[in-house]
C-alpha cells in the first residue's frame, strides 16, 4: 500500500510493502498516480517526498503483475507508465529518499523527480534485458541525458549494480547521506522548498525540463510499444517462470 501524510506544505508518500521489498503492484501504482495528480492541483502542497518503508526503496514492478500481463490476451495499459506520466506532468517539485535497493522502475522513476537523496549503501539496478524486456519510463533518453551514454549502457544493457557513491558521481543521485538519514534529509529539503514562492518553483521546474520534454514523451511511446511486444515474448515468459521457481 501507499501511505500518505501532509504537513507544512509537504506531501510524504511511502511505498509500504516491506514483506515484498516494496515491490509495486498495479493498485500501488494507481495510488501513487492519484496522489501525485491531487498534490499537483493542491495549492497547499509545495513539495512531494517519495520513500520506501524499512531499508528498501523498491524492488520494482511486482513480478506476479508482470506475469499476468505477459499471459493475458488483452493486457491492461501499464499502471507503472501512468505513474511515470503523472510525475512528468507534475509541476510540484518531487524529492526521492532512497535507502537500500532501487530496482527497475525504482531506478528509472528517479530520472523524473527533481532531487534524489540516497543513503551511502543504496544500490541501483535495472534488469530489463535479463527479463527479456527493454528499458521503460523513457529511460533510453533520460538515462543518457543524466548519466551519459556509457554509464547508461552499464545500467540498461549490462544490468550492472551502481552504488550510492557511484550514483552521485554519475549524476543519478543529487546527494549522499549516512544510512538511515535519506528520508530526514529529503523532508528537510522539501520543507525548505515549501517556504519559497510556490508558483515561482513550479514555473522554474517547467522551464528546466522544457528543452527535453518532447524527446522524453517520444521515448516513452517508443518504449511502450516495444516493451509490450517483449512482455509477450518467449524470452520474457521463460525468465519470469525461472524466477517463480526460486
């Protein structure tokens, strides 16, 4: 489930499914999307903080949901991409607080927020190719844009794990803090933002992101089509079946 709390102009969203390492289900994506959309329209919210319960940010998409979509004759539209689109359309600044693992969309969603605070021991990984899939969330554009083509290749094709310090050095993360301090630092930054003129913040965010907006939207659609095809492939089904036996 997604827990929410609003205070002092800051909306805090917590991915709370620790028994599954905060893996995201369709329902949880919908809750996140709804919360971000509402907050963006709420004049009482000047910043949003997203974190994970316990010592994990998120293990990414729930594999049972992947499997259901892969075997469905008429799969529903991706709730995960709907959440990404909600982030893309959000003028309110968004801060992510990352402790522990950020896997798959747990990494790619960070490319759509404004500030990423990560613990020293945080780990970032995408496993799309290993699952017979392709990158999503417009990461084929946003990751080279933020990290450069070489580091993007390490993450998206090789599936390498990147540490918190490496993520800071390559630009995936804004700042590194001691373990257990990511959320408190993110909330402090959010409260600082909430003291600034709200409309100035929102207008500035739009201007910062405007030069790449069209490229990102086009990438999202390209990836959506190929990802859907790969999700129904034998490679993907075999990879998901193998994981189910573990």
